[in-house]
C-alpha cells in the first residue's frame, strides 16, 4: 500500500467522522431553556402590605426569559416585599406591584414615619447634607406677643434618608478608596446639586413635633450636623476647662486650699443652656 492510498483512506475517514458529527448536531434535541416558578397572590393583598408566606403560592412554570421580561419574582424570593397597589388573587407578583420596603418608604423600619421639610441652602450646612447624616433641627421665628425673635431646638439627632433639590435627587458621591494607600476619594456623577428639601425617618411623636413647629407655629427650619454623642462635652476645649488650677504662692495652706476648691467648683459647673430668645435679628 503506497502513500497515496494511505492519504486517500485517511481523507475518507475524516470525511466520515465530520459527516457523523454534523448529522448528530442536526438531530440533537434543542437545549432546554431555563424555567422559573413565579410567585402568584393566593389571597387579595392590600397596598402598603408586607408580603408573608401565606399570601402567595407557586404559579405555573414559565420560561425564565419571559419572567425577566415581565419583571416577575420567583416564588421563593417575594416574602418580605411591600406592595405598591392592590393585588388580586391569582395575579403575578412583579417589581411593579411589590418592591423592597426601603424602595417604597425609604426605610425598612415600619415603626418610623417619614417626613420632609424645606430649608435654605445656607440653613442646611451649605446644601451639602446627604442621606445618612444625623442632624439637629432648630426653628427660629418671632413671638407673636412679645415680638421678640427666638430660636429653639425642635428635634435633635434626626436621621436623614433623602435630600432633594427642586424635586430631583442630588448627586450622590460614589466612595472609591484607593486600593493601595486606602486614601478616601469620591466620584461625583455629573454636577453636584445643593439640597433644599430634607427627608427624615423618625418616631411618630417626633414627626408630630416637627410638623407642629414648622407648620402650625410657623417656625423656619435650620439644620446642623449633629455633634458626636461619644465626645465628653463636659470637658470641652474651652479656656476654662483646659486651664490649670490657679497658682497660690505665698498663701497660707488653708487659703490656698480654699482658692483651689473654689476654682474646681466653678469649672465643674455646666455651662448655661442657650436662651430661647435672642436670635439677633437674622432672617
């Protein structure tokens, strides 16, 4: 058998293998498309309701691609979502009629009320407040009887959950710490906007006091970033707090001890609170 014959046999064999593989592909069953069991309402679910397991059942299995296009939830992941509208029995539960609680009402804690109020840019830390800040809310106005201007603390330590400007969310900075040095940097998408509307999440009684002060009493809002409550403010860095005890050279021992005791008593006395009146004529 010469070399030409061997080459011919090899070519025929390769052609046969290729033909077999081609035929196998032609007759092979098409791949199974991924499928999903969607969540369906088992009972009528009212708006603003947190979905529980007894409210849903498994629907008929459908293609996963169809479920994605329709925004349907799989049956195992819908519990804990909050409804945004009434869902009738047998209806699919989707991202339109049910969302994570924080997407519906800013916070997951259902015991908190969410309330907004407006303040000028210069009265909310230069318009730089952002969600996550803790603020103190002050109110200033004029006493209707005495006509004296005054300032008062309406509510301390309010949790900011949203900040907007002219009805639009302000740009939220994206933290990007350097992976090598750990230096903190931020990337701002687009042009940063100064916020003028603050939304906070608070207990119902605190929400009432905010609305009463800013609405019924007509006080104007002024927000500050709250101080860190872990700092010992009783020993703040003031001249009186950081001063050394007075020197008593030449004094008799009893007078020196008396002078030192008086100095310690004065410095142990807490500072007087800010007066309610005396805003200083600012508007």
